[in-house]
C-alpha cells in the first residue's frame, strides 16, 4: 500500500507538535517569593468568590524551617478573611495556620477542620494526580481574562477536567465539573507583599487544636 509523502509529513508534524506540547508541562513550577495568582470560583446559585494566593518564601517558624502561602479571600456576606499556611520544609507537614479578621490575629498548630481536604489547600508542589508521568487527556492553551496566555495540560477526573500549567504559580488553571467551569485562573504575577507580616506570623503563639478538641472527648 502506497502512502503519499504529504500524509507521512502530516503524521510526522502531528507527532512532533504533540511531543513539543508535552515537553512544556513538567509539573508545577517552583514558586519564588512574591509569586501570586488570583483564582475565581463559581458558587451555587450564581455566586462568585475570589482568592489571591501569595508564596511567602522560606523562614524559621516555631524553630523549624518552613515555607508559607497567604490566602486573601473575599467571602460573600462574610467579608474578607486573610490566612497563612506554614509547612515544614523537611517533612511537608502543616506546621502553623494563621488567620486575620480585622485587627485580630489567631494562630493554630493544625489546620481548621474545614480545610482538611488536600484539594482545598494551596499547592506549591506537583500533586501525584497531576504528575507529568500520568496520562494526559490533551494539551492546550489558556488565556486569562487579563490577556496572559499559558500552555496547559488537561487531566480527566471522575466528573470533569482539571487544567494545570508549569508557567503559573500554584499550577491550577481551570476546573470543570459536570460540564461547568467551577474555578479558573483570573490573573497571576510576581512581587506581591503579604497582608500579614511574616514577623507577626512567626511571633504569634499557636494554639494546639488537637489538645483543644481532644479535651472534649473525655468521659
């Protein structure tokens, strides 16, 4: 069976382009201090919520080397909440959680109960499910509402898709569930400053939530 040269060229080009796109996704980028991203979430009943994530870099927190991320969230009908996650650099275990509402600062040695799911925490490292070694549904490009274009890898989930990129802080670009976009990257950049000074987070004495809630479990 004779195959035209043009067909062979088209197949070779498609293979090359596919390989080139694949090489552009190497997992989540290693963030630098001041890297930031704004994610927009579509809530039930047409509501919306935005959160800004800032990578705080590394410092000594409670005597241990740690890296931190600040979240600035505008919650509908509740106002703004600012929080920081500090994670042990050596073990990747959560070390300290800091919340600021108004002028009040509260620190805990474990996360709040409603933040227990890993998917709700800021991701500074590539999660296993989005490893470059995992099967990818397709490669694509994404343009933020502010006009910034990035290459993405699209992973299939049980109820939709997750778009991730090696070019943006925290990796996540878009989430689709049951055919609807529930989260998307609005903008990203560098040089952001935290709303909670790192020195305040370091000096804030953390409460032990395990001991606090454990005290209610006795007879």
